[in-house]
């Protein structure tokens, strides 16, 4: 199984940049599934249906979320109630009867992939149930299902928790990747029993920015601690597309991970 994974496609301009780069990446890697995180896709707010459908049209098979999931709830809840929704939310919120899909099995090219999405609460706005126990619960529920791979998107701020969770699930999932801190890491690792992980896949946004923001609109906050100007998006024409390419073999082991980092103007 071949996967292309992109994290945090940020806003309108950077959706367009991903569209521009994706055909070449698809030709190069020929993936079975393309996965994208859409936590900030609607300009620093979670996805609305219009933008989700836009990504569907450019071959995005699976979309994950994060801590902004309720920011545009009224504009996405109808899409989420559909059986063919490609969008999943974090599985470990306390409110279990929410319309949001917890986890999902996706089928394509004769491959069957279970993707689990979890969140931790360090530096986050939401209280959640224990992601370690929730992951075990979901895996146990699917123990008799014939799957080609299980992967996990852990939306989290602190790296230690990702390491703990990855070791905790070694060898129960094929690949664990981390989203939320926005910076692509250099720690892709294979654990003792065969699970691979990477701390952060990276972000799709303006290369010359401060987590998407224009430098001049935020620097005063660091110098004076007074928030007197609105944060403005950087519209610098140099863009960054970040992601990873992953291969999972028939034994469900992840055998290859290749980072993608494209900087262009």
C-alpha cells in the first residue's frame, strides 16, 4: 500500500498550491490513498463543506481534523452525516453521539485501510478521553476485520506523548504520524516491532511566514505583549508544500517513508 500524507492545508491560497503540486506527486508515487489534514483549511478555521468538496475533486481520499473541529460546525455537519463522508474527527471526545465520524475503513485499489484520529489535551482547548485506551479499544474492535494497514493521526502539541503512544501501539499499527505543531520533523523512526512514526508531517502554507502569519502583524506582540493589531495572513508568493510518502507492505509493516518538502515561488 502506498500513501501520500499532507498536513494542514491552510486557507484558499495554499489549497491552490497543493492543487498545483499534487499531479506531479501522484505521477511520481502512484499512491493508493491520499490523506490531508484540514484543521485550518478555511482560513484558520476548520473545514466547511465547500472546501472539503474542493479537495475531493483533486484526489484527496481521506481528510482528518484537529482541535478546530467545531469552529464551522454549522457549515460541515450535513456533510459529516453522509455515509460516504471522507472526513473524520478525533475519536476520543467525551461526547460520543456527535455526528462526527470517529474512525473509518477506506477501500480503494483492492486495499483496505483503517485510519484512526486521536487528540491529546496538552495546550489544547478540549478535554478528551485517554487516547491510549481509545486506540486499543478501536483496534480490538477491528481484530477480526481483514485490513491491509492501520494508521493513526495523533493531533497533539507535546512530542513525548507521540513517542509514548507509538511505542504503546508497536506492533498494532503500521504508521503513526503527528499533526499540529506545523514544522516538519527529522525523526522518522522504525520501532522494535515494526511500527514507523514521524513527529510532524509539516504544513502547506507561505514559506516566509510565522505559522502562516505576516511578520509585521505579529512582531509587536513579542516586543510589547500588547495585542493591538489584527494578525494578517502572509501572502508571500514563495510557498511550502510538506508531506510524507509511505509504503506499507503485505505483512502490514511500514517499509519506507520519504519526506516531501517543496519550496517554490
